[in-house]
C-alpha cells in the first residue's frame, strides 16, 4: 500500500496542466476575437489566410503544451529520483543493520571462546594471568627450537647464573606446539589445541604474537571476515624463506594469496578509516614478520607449510596484501 501511495499520480491534473489549459483557452479566445471581429478584411488569398490563422492560433498553444509536458516530465523525474534515493537509503540501512547484527553475534562467539581459553589457563597455571595484561613494550621474539635432549649422565648439572629469568629456565617451545597455538583451538573440546596454547603462552614472545593475532582476528570478525572462510593460494616454502631473508616485491608476491574481494575491500576500508584497527594490524604484521625471520632459520619445509595454513598466517596474508607488505 505504501509503495503505491509513494508513486506519482500520472493521471492526476496538476498546477502545470491547469495553467496550460488556462493559457490555451485565453490564447484561443484572444485570437478568435481578433480574427473574427478586429481583423481588417483585405484581399489576401483565402488559402494563405487560412494557413496564417492556423499558425497564429495553434502554434502558441502547441508551444504552451510542449512547455507543460517538459515541466511535468521534470517533476516526475524528481519524484522518481527521490523514491530511488529513499530505496537506496533503505537498502544501506538494512545492510548496516545486518552487518551490525552479525558483528554482535560473532563478537559474542569470539568472546565466549576467549573466555573459555582464559578459564582453562587459570585452572591449570596461575602464572598465565599475564594473558590479559596490558602490553607495555615489545620483546624481541626468540627462535622457536625443539626441546633439548635430557642429559645422559647423573652428575650432569645445568649451570644457571644468579638472576636468570624464569622463561630462560623453561624448556624451549616445540615447533609443533608453536604451529598449533597459532592456529588456535578448533572448539572448546579441542584439548590438544588448548594444551599447546597454554604451553605457547608461557613463552613471552610467542604469547605477544598470539595476543596480537587474537586482537586483529576479533576486529576483523566484526566485519564478518573469518579466516576459516578464506581459501588463499598457498605459497611454496622457498617463497616464505625469501621473505624471511628480507626479499620484497614480485619474488614474494605469492604470499598475498588471498583472493576474496569482499574481505580485501572491507579490510582496506577499515585500514583507512579505523585508527585502532590500523595500529593493531601494523603491530601484528611487525610481530609476525619477526617470527617468520627466526622460524625459517631452523624449520623444515613441511613445518613452514603447516605454519602457512594456520589462521594467524592467513590473517598475515590478508593484512599484508592490503598494507602492501609484499609489494
């Protein structure tokens, strides 16, 4: 009903038609009075006089109605333009409301998963309370190495100087746990994933990278961008090694294998308009870049391939392509 009421009434007389009718009648009356009463009777040929009368009577009337038709068409176009703009605004509002609803739903899901991670950490290790602390400074990531074999002799002792930090006493984080932690647990029932994540969070540089990855993944989820939905073109391990060695440009362009246009467009828009998102993205890119440089030194090609398939690596591919990291 409302759509029909909004349409212009094409059959209804408007002020334009009323004015055109009035002018036409006025002109016809004036010309009739002139030619029938006031015009002098001369010897002009009858056919020529008839043509002159027709031109004098109907030409102005035709011009009046041409102007009236043009004015009516202009009014109809303005009304259609207004209706079209209203329809576009309604579509835009519906799109924004839908995105806001999806963002709120995703935010609840991600927040619930993060809460479960924090709860599992607090139950197992009280030392992981720093997981939600505010980062004050960046720490240079240490190489991720496989655990060292246990000493064979009973008298072998590891000499630890006074003042050695607690994280230096712990065994190095294994590459398998490191890769699993960067992919994050698949579900609340993923015990192996949570165990690897807890072990990774004991390593300060790795925990810093995981926090940065969680921040950027949460921000991107507000726009409906999920790493599980991306199907990037995976680069070969030698491309990752070249990037780790500092090469840039066409030789490493394959790392930006994300082809999803909507995800690229939404991410680029957030990078331009949202300062918080932009800072979080650049912070994550710096940490991941440092990690790759050290990880590639000791990792095998198979481990590099596994790393490239994690959710954290996919976020790096997407953000790196938007930020021009691979240019």
